[in-house]
C-alpha cells in the first residue's frame, strides 16, 4: 500500500526501531526514563511543552 497512513506507519516503525537500538546502549535509568517519554519523538516541536522539549533535547544528544 502506498497511501499516507501506511507511509506514516512505516516511518514511525523505523524511528521506533532505531530508538530501541540506541536505548540498548544506555544505562538503566535513562533507558526507562526515555521509554516513558518516547511520545515526544512523535510530537511536533511546535506542540511540545517546555519540559517535553528539554527531554527531547536530552535524549537526542545523549551518548552511550
């Protein structure tokens, strides 16, 4: 299928797979905290609350 819904779904699945692979390299605290905050990866930046924006910045810049 090549409609907009299926295209978006495949993008979300790919992002989720990458997120899981990266999280495996993190320590337990950051891994569990990011699991609770994974919805910020799918939300528009303009719709994020300031606290959610800080979490997004933290977990996109976190090194293992």
